[in-house]
C-alpha cells in the first residue's frame, strides 16, 4: 500500500514524511549524537554532562532499582508531530511481535516491578498492545498508556476508551497546549479538535472524575525553543481553562522539556535555535533534578526486546552498558538494578531547571 493510503487507513491527521522516510542524516542516532557534541557551549565544564554530575557528587550515575518497566512497542503512529523524539509516523513499520510481548510479561511475572508504562509511536496501533495491557493487568501491575488522544477516534480503535476503563489503565495524554493554535502548530491541523473530543469520551467513562479510580493525566511540552514553566502553576491554569472552555476534567498535568534529538533536533538546527537551546539546558543544570532522573528507576524495552536506560537513550541506540544484560532474553534483575547509566549531552534535557521525566517535573 502507498504511503498516503497507509496514513489514511490508520486515521492519520498530518501526512508528513518522517526523517527515516526522507533519509535525512539525522535519522541516524550517531548523527544526532555527533550534532549535539559539536555545538559550542559557553560553560566552565565544557558542556560535558558527566563533569556536571561529578561536580554534583553524582558521578557515576547509577540505577536505584527498577520501579517502572517502560515498553516502547514501536514507531508506527497516526501523527507526525514536529517535536517527536521517536520520529514516529504512519510510514514507520517497527512493531513489537506477540512473542516479544509475551517475553515482556514473562519477565514481569518473575519480578515485583510495580508499573508498566506502554509507549510508542501510538502504542495502541501495535499488534502487541492489548496483549501487554491484559497481561500486565492480570499480574496486578499499574498500567500506563502514553496516548496521543486522536488515535481514540481513528478507525478500528474507537473501543479503546472502554478497553482502558475495563483494565484500569492510567491514560497519560499528550496535548501541547490548551489552545488550538499552539497544539495544531506542533501536531497538525485538526489534532486539537479531535483531542478535545477524545477527552470528552474519556470523561464520560469516569476518567478524571473524583473517586472513579480512572486516572487521566495531560502532558504538555513547550511549543518553541524554551524550557517549560512551573508545573504546579501550569496545572492550575490548565484545569481552569479546560473546565471553562470545554467542561473537561483531569487529574494531573505533566510538564516535559523537549529533548534535543530526532525531529525536534532537526527543527532546532533548521531554525537556528540549536546552540542557544542547548546553552540554556546546560546553564540550567540542576543537581536536585539530576539526582531524581527517571533512568535511575526505569528500564526501557524496545520493540525487539533490547534494553535501555530510558526512551531517549533507546532512540539514540545507547543500550544499557557496563556489563548489564542487553536483551529481555538475558534479563537479570540484580545486575540491572545496580547498573551504571549511559549518558551523553542530550541528558541535559532531563536535568534543566525543575527537571523533566515521563512523570513530569522532578524538583520544586
């Protein structure tokens, strides 16, 4: 099937080619790392992340145990967002097999890791998605779905809100802004309107409602080359505006810094914002945020079963190192619990200001 037809069949809203399809140099993880490494930084420590950790008394950075088992099921998505660190889109084909999904569940059954965090792409488009949700729910784990909202209205996926509710899935939804213009500018024309419709559907099922036990979290990221504002003040503002404008309620707001890799890196470079943005990240290095970075309590699994410290390292092909097993087939909880974290310059994105993680800000 042709690219445009594939996109239409998946309910795609913004049919743009990914870096991978365009064969951009930045589609290669090594090219992204090289691009970041050669940016000149005015910094006493030379813009070296490990030297900043050393000054903060945190080097070498090590894991503190695995509390979150984050599974990236692939790069297939019904959107091609301007900031996407995964370079996901309708033209991608990477998708977790059922065999790998069963291996994920087998590993979980041998551990007491409490949280399973499923991401993509649009993770719901993966053939393995429902197997993972159902299996993790049976194991009594907290299950999180990283949802782009518009997929809930796409053909073949309209039953997902009810599926989520049955399995008590915590739905963590990407929405760059509570205003239409900023959201559509980053995610594509029509994304905002469909996102609001999807949120109404979730609210009607009890998501975001007090006492329902159905958690609804919104995730915002800056639409531009700057750091996010204070998460608590943003949450209060968002709750007020979403209720006033749309009657929508939700439990929490996560504020996440845009990571300077993949398509966002391309945008930064093309708009002449790369040097200033990276300079701001380095200058805003916060030891308190560095101490709580998500890679210390998270293990990231890719669609092939390979292991990484975080989803960002996964996109840069930086597998776990220093003697830790690199595939689910060789899973060793004790070794992974104490592994040394693999770092590079992109890590400044998680330690700037209040910090940034899949759970939002890290420090007050």
